C-alpha cells in the first residue's frame, strides 16, 4: 500500500493565506484540510481551498506549450517556443519600436513567487511603455493614495485595521466575510469580525448591498454607488465642525491640514445626504462614534476603488483614520512589519512616480511605469507611431476581467502576436499564437511576499510544493528568464547565469537600502547564497536582511530560510506595532494630507454631487467560491445553484415588470447581456448587481466545467471610457444601465 504524506502550505486562492494541511499519495492529492497548527488561520479555510486538489488534477489544464497553426493547436518544445516567440517579438520591435510590444498581468501573479519576482526582469527586457496595469480594475486608487500620502511604493505603506484589538470598525464598500480582507490579509474573517462585537465593540457596514458582512454587523446603511467620497468628506467636515480632530501619533507629522479643512467645508452632511442616501444625522453620528471610540478603524476596499471617484474615496478613508487619531495605534489602522521586506529589493526612492508620461491615445497617466488597463484596446486599435502590435499576457483573462470586453476582443484579434503564460485555453488565450503553461500552485514553493505586507498580524510561512512539477515543465520564473534573455541578446546564456545576474541586482538594491548592517555587501550576500537558484534565493536574501533576519550571521538568533522551513506551520511574529516613523518617506518627512492630485479632483466630485442622477447603476458582487475566472473550471467551486444572476430590488422589478425567475436584458453604452433574475431586498433601490468574471460560452476554449456553468460576462457592460480621472481606474461599480424583460422587443444581445 502506498504511503500517505502530509504537506503544509498557504492557500493560493485569495489574500487570506489560510494554512492548509494537504495529504498526498503517489501522484495524487487525496485531501485538503485546514491546518489547525497554523498560528494565523488556526484551522480555518473556506471552500476555495479544495480547489488546490482540483486544479492539480484538472484534465483541461495545459501541460505543454501550444502553438497555433493553420490546422489548429499543436504542442511545441519549450526551446522552440522561446526561440520563435523571441524572434517574432524582436522583428516587431525592429519594425515598430519598443512600445509596439505590450504586457498585461493578472492577480494570480501574487500567488506565484517566481512570477512576482521575475516579472520586473522581463519588463526591463521589453523596455516598453506599453505596460498595462491590471490594478486599474482593482487597487490602483489605493496604490496612488498611499504612495502620495506616505511616500512609499505599494504595498509597503498601506495601513490595515488592527482588527483583533479594535473597538469600532467601519467598513465601506467591502465584504471581508467573502473576500477574507482584500488589502487586509486576515484568515477567518467571520471569526475576527464577530470578535469585534464579542469584545463589546461595534461593526458598521456602508454598502449598496446588504452583504454577508453586513449581515454580521450592528448597523448597515445603503449608499448610492460612487458617492463614498461624499460621505467620507462629510464625516471629515463633521470632525472639523465639532472640533473633534485629534491626530494622535500623527501629531506634528502632517502637512496640508488647513487644505483638508477647506475641502471638507464644501461637503456638509446636509449637502450630500440626498445624493448618498444616508441621513445627515447618521453621517454626523458615525463621525462622532469614530472619534470617541477607544480605538477605531475605517476600512474601504473594492467598492471604494472601482468607482468614478475611487482615489478620493480611498483618500477619505485614511483622512478619517488620521484625523481621529487612529493611525499607527493599537486597535486603529497600523502598518505590518513583514519578515521579507519587498521594498528592500527596490531601488531607493520617494513614494511612487505618476504621470511621467501619458498613454498615446487616451492621455492616461502612468503610475509606477504602468498605464491603466482601460487603455489597452484603444492602444491596439488606433493606428500611428507607438501602436501596440504584440501582447504578452501573464496569468490573466482580460476578456472576462477588463472593461468593455467586446472592444478588447476586437483588439486582440488584430494583434500580430499574442503570447500567453497560462495553463488554460480560456476566453482570452484562445486568441493567442502561443500558450506557455506553468505548473499549478500545488507544484511550486511559495512565500507571500506581498500579502504579508498587508497582514493584520505579523507572520511568516514558507509553503512547500505539495507535488513536484513534471520533468521538463519550467516554473514561471524560468519562462520569464528564458524569454527575457533572448530579448536582451543572451539567447545562449544558461538560465542559471541569467538568474545569477538577477540575484546580483536584487542584492545591490538590498545593500543600498539596508540600514542595520553597514558592512554588508552585495558580494557577501551572493557568496553566502551560492548553490541556490531562482526566487527561493531572493526570499532568503530578503528574509536575512529583514527586521527579524540574521543579517547573514550578524544576528545569530535571527531568521533564516532554513529556520523558517523548520517551522512548517509558520511563525507568529506578534501583533502589529506602531512604526509610522519607519514607514514615512515623503519629501517633507510628513504625511501629505492634501496631495495636489486629490485637490485637483474635488471640483469634479462637487459637480457630480450637484448633478444628481436617478438611473439604475450596476455593481458587482463576489462569491465565496469564486475568485479568478479559472476557478469556474473546478467542479467543487461551481456546484450548487446558479450564482451568476441579476439581483434587483422589488420596487425596481415591479416598475420594470420583471418577474421572479425570469430573464432580463441589461444594456449599457457599450453592450447588452441577458441574465436570470433574483429579486431581493438586499439591494438598494436603483442598484442592480451581476458577479464578475463569468461568461464561459465562447467557442474555442477548453473549459468543460466552466462551459457547463457559463453565466454572463458583466464586462460586456462596463465602459472603458468611464473611469476615475485621478488614477485611470475603470468604473466596475456604478455603470449606468437600462433593464427590460428579456422577452420584450429591444436591443439584441
């Protein structure tokens, strides 16, 4: 009888990093359970964890490189694929310039250590300005806002709620019971949220939908999509008006307080109440409660980001936290102290760079070297110098995740070359010329470099591979290194030598940023890491120069990768601690409360508030079993009732003559879909909801399970021309739509 082995790792399907106990036998994964000895998650998992097993065994998952030919898809050897891709990219670059090659990456990169650490290497090899930012459909306003206010690159300066000690938690546009705390890494979100109330604290949720999180709250208020910034600035107005400003740890560390006061004076609770849908008395009371609580935190997430005023809304959240004295104090919002400091591998600098150039067609600003994803289609379709003629996609399905899918599909069909690093033939990769599949999460080691920067408790955990990758199946970092080397004229250089150059560059940056051990050199780091290869070496370097590290022998009791691996359940490094002085990195040395970018956008907000608007607005919603679209091909995560349905309030259904259980036609400026209807009082009147990432009915894919649960693609409705001006973020929550019964005469789907 074959022996069963037990492995420990973090779950790779959302930001919570729950600990898993995985049993294998021979080549099979036989069970996935919560790791009760994990100090962070303590045995908690959600249904997505089982996807580790199903993804590993999925027969639809590609294992060999695929090349499109006149007679269909054919397998191709890896070296042949690398050579042909590089030759074609170099030819396009020679004819049309570097910017003719674009790149777009998806958020599964966060869960692939090699992709995360070697993507910048490949981007440097491309040397193109046509690098498109997937954060523009997710987190870009937070990246911009925290970068400008605190002067550090994302995610190293994102204050997160100290949820295990807070007395008052205000959640705006977020559903952590389902998301498990996006940009707030916290396993067992339901338990932690209930813990706030069990300690005698209060939980308040502001959301257009009575979400799963709202169901746990003491109080829930509906809010009209896109008006969160109005609400938050009215709360700031109340804090000034009632002399409730207390900067706490930020005292004497802020710039722009008077400018914030002037802005907030324009937004009284009485002025914004009708537009928001929240009474003036409630707005004032919420501000008072936050200011008077022993500790409090305001947390906003997707709903505050992917809307018309995303940057102002995220700004408002941190203004409320700072002005009530809840920044950098236990129970407020605090900064994690990650064991692997990702910024140690970055060149020294101040904050983030914005607007050094703008997109060729739509004049959208770059952020950190990337331009918003909403510009992708127009940059491909619009002729002229700099037109994008080739794209490299890294772990992404933008034809189901990006705005105005129909236009983007038209654009991708026009490309001279499309290369996808992906293990599925999905709605996007079916248009590719090459698909390069990398191993599943179960087949590679991992450390959550980015997510532990956002954790509500300081932890460290090395995730071992549950199964070895098949022979001849390169990891993502090797794919990127091989392609990058060929683009830089290093075709015959072994990947190990390319990796050595990468380590040398990371080591040089780490030494330049290091302030603990002045005698540490890059040569010493490289010498002491000799014999290793790939992203594991980079993690070891960062761990050893990090705040808990051994300094390459200078702190004998400090952490090393060997010591971390000896603790397979992970290491609890303690609660969050005040560290504003270590984080703050602006030119002024102070928190910039009033960045010019935000001030310049206030008039747009005021104008929109005066304009009103009573039409139907479309928002998304998230399901506990669903994250990225690829999870829809895993049977355990799509079983049960249809979850891709249109939610609508009874009053709107009655007015529009929409019957329960019927289908409705939903139309926006850019497209039309038909979806089954659920009528529910969980939505605010005037708001309708469809989940994100579905629409698996396209020809030419190999997604058997997903096609049986196709749903509809809500991004046929989202508008690439509707975005947050300050950041370029696509409006995925708040798309104006019209609805009618599907049986009626009207626009064709």
